[in-house]
C-alpha cells in the first residue's frame, strides 16, 4: 500500500490565531510537520499587551447567535463557526492546561492571575511539548503556488521552501508583502480601516471633566441611524468608553470616509425616558420650586457635569425651579438627551484595537477556514475581514478560526 508523505504545514504569524491553529493541528495529527513563523523576535506580542496587560481572553457568552451579534463584520459566518468552537470550549481548553479564567461583571474574561503572560506561558509550554518548530525572526515575504498544488514561501527575502499546506494568521494585512501574493493567487482584500477608537472632542462642556463617566449613555452619529448604548467616559482628549468604542466599530468604514470629523449626539440618560425626565422636572417645580437648579443635581449625574449642562443651556446656576422658563427647560432636556458634539479625529484605544477589512469572507469556506480559490490555503484571525467589538470577542474569533483551520489541516 502506498504510504502518504506526512504533511508539511507553514503557519504564518505567531499571534493568537497562529498558535491556536498550530496547537490544534499538532494535537490532532502529531505526525504533521508544522513550522510556525513569526517575523518579530517576540511571540504573541499582542496577547502580551492585550486588555491592559491582563488579556481579555474571551467573553462570558455561550450562545452562538448572541455572541455573533458582537461582530460588526463576519457575524453570519462566525455564528456557524461558534457551533464548532465557542467561549466555553476556550475556557475548557485553558482549564485542561491549568489556566483558569474568571468573568468580570460585564462578561469579559481574564486569567485569574490578571496577567497576559499566563496565556503566553501556556502556549509556549504546549508548543514545547509538541513537535511544532517555532521560527521567530522569520518574515515570510512571498507565497506562490507550485504546479503540483504545493506552496513555495519566501523566508526573509531569500530561500523558497515548499509546503503542502499554508495557514495565514498574519493579523492586520496592513502593508504586508503577502497581500500582493494573495492578490496574485486570485484573492481580493476588503479595504482596511481601524476599529475600536475614541473620539477626539474639544468642547467647553467637557473641559476639566476628564475621568468622569456615566453608566449608560446612548451615542449616535447624526448621519447614521444606529445608536450604541453603554458606559461613556470623558477623557482628556475627548470621549471613550464602551458606548463610543462600539459606535466606532459598527461605523468604522463610514467614520473613515468622514476622515474622523463628524457630528455625533449623546443621550446622557439612556435609562430614562424623556417623559420621565419631564415628569421629574415638573415635580421639582411643584415640590422644590424655591431650590436653585445648581443645588438640585438630578438623575445621579455628577455635579460637575450637571453644572456644565446648565451653563451650556444658558441657565444661570442660581435660577430656581419655579423661575425656569419653558425655553430653558427645553434647552436643558435637549442637552441631557441629545447634546450634539463634534469629533475632530480619533485616538486608538490603548486597551484594545483592531483592523476591520482583510481577506474577503466570501472567498473563504468557514467550515474549514480554507480558501475557496486555492486548495490547502487556510486563514485564521484578524487577516480575514472580520472583527468584534471590545470585550474579548476579537480573541474569541482568533481561537475559533484558528481551531477550525487546525482541524481542517489535520484531516
Ligand atoms: C493594544 C491591544 C489590546 C488588545 N486587547 C484585546 C483583548 O484584551 N481582547 C481581545 O479579544 N482582543 C484584544 N485585542 C485585539 C487582538 O489582539 C487581535 O484581535 C488578535 O491579536 C488577532 O490575532 P491574530 O493572531 O489574528 O493577529 P496578531 O495577534 O496580530 O498576530 C499576527 C502575527 O503575525 C505576524 N506576522 C505578520 N506578517 C508576518 C509575516 N509576513 N511573516 C511572519 N509573521 C508575520 C505579526 O508579527 C503578528 O505577531 C487587542 C489589540 C490591541 C492592539
């Protein structure tokens, strides 16, 4: 009986997706010859800095449909993929390797050590136990197809080495020579745009309020219908926090088109209906008519924010509730529920940012993470046109796509 040559697989990119696909392949096919290439001299550099150094590994959400809704791009494809590998699988995988994850109140999951090095050590230890050949400081500068369907990859601009299969786990495709190789193989790339950024705002209403946050604001860009809700943080440069970051993710392309200069609105009291706000004000008039607006801070807002709204609505702080004119009342309600601000640029979020865009999803079979155009060419992680909002969803996409690619390569 003819014996088959063992597989020789190149996995390009020593980040989250690359490690996960390499470890999966090695687990399921211990005989496969696996070379994991990383151009830098450091493995898993994004894992290291992720989640402010704590690594937000995944999210405490175990329903594929709900989970998939956290991905502005790739939601449909990931929903099916999560049936193969989802956060519970990630948690179990790490637990089997003695890395416990814990969930925070907002659902983000971190190693109990609160240290991203725990995740890196786990991967390096697993790789050490396997036969994976780790090749850091190796930049892959070209990829082309042999006539027999195998691949030739160019390493550090020199040697061309042959592999039976290749998995691209390159992270953002920004200015990589492999983008050119991919195009030559017939693939197309969805244009790249940053996602998960804060808005730069220079507005008298927020002067001196840096560090102040509200628990549930609603934000929307005036020319776009969808709004996002969540905590909002005033920073020394403008506005950040989950509500802003989510908006930046969902509208990443439109905001790029506007060159990050646009008007957006904030409802600072997203939990309270406008009619309840009106009712609260009416009650103030009746019950506290002699009290000044300055001294009756409402809706659990911070005093400084309240005073800033009064000033912007042109209401003298000593005005009493009974003196408040209809026009001023309307101006105050407008400030609280639909204050308009101007974004003048963006600041990339230090905790987590991703690139949207990459290899077009429709050119990939998500059941295997294999190219529909080139057999035995696989993709995993951020180099694909998929990305999630903040909260551990981006790493989960890397684990899921890396796992599926590894499984498929082992077949
Ligand atoms: C500051 C920061 C914090 C983050 N925090 C979180 C978080 O807490 N939770 C979360 O879910 N997401 C987080 N993210 C997003 C997350 O890091 C990415 O979604 C994730 O790293 C994508 O994994 P990846 O393996 O696809 O790409 P990467 O992690 O970017 O890995 C790709 C690797 O490929 C290498 N490479 C590229 N080209 C070549 C080449 N030609 N040859 C050889 N090697 C190459 C790169 O050097 C890189 O190491 C954060 C991102 C940033 C920037």
